[in-house]
């Protein structure tokens, strides 16, 4: 599983156009994305956002167990995103 997630991260890091199989925008969110990996029939997601100079900021990962991404996971990622940019401004 770790190798699959690392491969997905590698794709995000090195490609200018990333296949949606590995990286996509979360609908209804403001600048929130998910990095996707599948292993042994299990689907894993890592929420992230983009910062200046193409920096990808990773927030949290989880195993997706249903067709729809749980809203509590999206809300947590949105909260972490807001905190990240708020903390960054304070520095």
C-alpha cells in the first residue's frame, strides 16, 4: 500500500498533467484536492491543496469505504486547509 501511495505522490510531483486516476479536485470545495491510490481492492485518499510555487500541502489520508467521500473527511480537510493558510500568514 505504501508503494502505491508513494507512486501517486510521485506522479503529482513530476507530471505537469496528472491523470484524474491519481489526482482530482474535490467538487464543491475551494482549492481542495485528493491524491488517490488503490491497493488490494481498497481505495486510499490523501487530501491536499496547492500553495505558491507548485507546493502540494498534504493534510490527511484515509481509506475510502463507500462510493461517496465522507463529508466529515472533507470538512476536516477544509478546516486543516484554512488553518494552514492562517498559520502561514501569521509567520
